[in-house]
């Protein structure tokens, strides 16, 4: 098997990894990005049609799919090798093993992102395997005419609800707390879509049905009342967990939420291994992923080229 030699290898081709590749390439570092699923990360996989409203430089918004395309083009134009392959092993010395490809790097940048967390509802795993429980909404049209329960109260849950508006027959948002965590929120009740119900202080206890999802058993956390909401599908938006399994053996320091601990230059506890984006950031946003990528590229440059002016 051919072994490729790079200055920098980046694991993950989402906003963080592709931006790091663009910044490294512009510094003439020989750079590769490995992507095991789809270029653009969450933006392409979870919500390509979503309008991103909070990315500076796009004041009228930009579709997630288009933004992902720009990140991809930026990495390509900066001269990075974009390798479609999942990384299976990373050694502390910078040896990277993927299916059919091996590479060495002077600096490794981890940009593996995060995965949707389970909500631990009875029946969730069984129906997730059979289709009926989902963790993302890549194509809202799939839910046309359906009754959908969305579990969660953060930005992702609210974003799912908004994208299903006018498509799903009825959407019920259920959240354990007394208020939503989302910073976007909904219009006042009178102005809301009539097909939206919001259940606060309520827990989704069990997904009901035999062959397919037929409803969700709820518990009112105030008075303990149990009631069922008819549903054809459940979308879980219970937060995200960093993808750290790949490099568990590297012994990187992680915090209580499983996020890789870094300093302001994205250095981890292991020399020449940096981490950027959702895998390490408490603030999971595109702009923070991009900003961290810029810092990591600078750190990689200083490590590899050791310029006289940095001494
Ligand atoms: C539904 C939803 C809506 C959102 N909306 C917004 C928004 O409007 N504005 C905003 O600022 N943020 C938004 N976010 C957050 C934003 O998408 C993330 O912060 C951003 O995508 C993080 O980029 P990343 O590159 O770190 O991770 P990701 O986008 O998760 O990309 C990581 C990539 O690494 C790859 N990977 C993982 N392991 C390996 C491996 N072993 N080998 C090779 N590749 C690997 C994955 O396949 C993935 O493509 C949203 C998130 C969600 C879930």
C-alpha cells in the first residue's frame, strides 16, 4: 500500500476540516483531508436545504448546501488533497491508517465533529433501526402529511420544527424543561402555525407501536399525568456527542462532556495533534469551527516551518 507524506493531515471534511485545509494550503503546507461520509459534514448530511442566517458575510442567509460547497471549493483551490475515506487509526507519531490509504503527517488536525445523542426513550433504538425514529431531517418532504413528535428544546429541535412547518400534518415539540433552550424561539402562540403543539415540562417516555411508530407516551412532569400523542415519526434532537472513539487510544484530555480539551491555538494534550470544530468546541457553530481552523493552521505552520520570526 502506498504511503503518502504530508505536512498536515486533517480528519473530517466538515466546515472545520475543510476550512483548516484552506488555511493550511494557503500557507503552502502539503495538506490532505480525509472524509468518511460526505463533504460538508452536518451541513450536507443533516440539513442541506436549511438557510444559515448566522454566518457573517452572508447577511441575507445562505443555504447550508451552498455554504458546504464553498468550504469544499476553498480547500480544493488551496491545493489540499481531498481523500474520500474514513480514517481508522491514528498513532501519536502522526501515522494515519484508512481503508486502502496510509499517510504520515507532521501535524494531525482532528475535525471529526459530533454525532446525535440518543434520548434514551423506551423503544427508541428498536424504531431507529426500523425507520420511524430519526436524528436528522435531511429531506423534510419525507414527513409530508405525517404526524411528527420532535424531542428536544434547543436550536436543533426548533430548526427541525421550522423546516417541517407546512409539510408535516401535525408537529408536537416535547421538552422536559419549562422553557425552550433555543435562542431562536417561536412567534407568540397566536401567530404560530395551528399545526404545532408545544409540550413543556413533559417527558417522552415510550415510543408506541408494533410494526411502525403509532404514538408517543408522555409524562407531564408537573402532575405526573400520563397521556399518549398519536405520531407516525419521532425526531430526536437531544444534543450531540463528540466523535472521539477513533482516537481514544491517543489518550487526549477530554472534558466532562467528552469534548477534546485544547488551548487557544487548538493544541491538545498530545504534541502535534490539534483539534477543531464540534469535536472540541463548547460552542457548536460554523463560525467557531472556521475560527478554530484558522488558529490551528497557524499553529501547524509554526510547528512545521519554525519561522525565525516566531522564535
Ligand atoms: C440540524 C443542525 C442545524 C445547524 N444549524 C446551524 C446554523 O444555522 N448555524 C451555525 O452556525 N451552526 C449550525 N449548526 C452547527 C454546525 O453545523 C456545526 O457546528 C458544524 O457543522 C461543525 O463543523 P465540524 O466540521 O466540526 O463538524 P461536522 O460538520 O460534524 O463535520 C465532521 C466531519 O468529520 C467526518 N468524520 C468523522 N469521523 C471521521 C473519520 N474517522 N474519518 C474521516 N472523516 C470523519 C464526518 O463524516 C463529518 O463529515 C447546526 C447543527 C445541526 C445538527
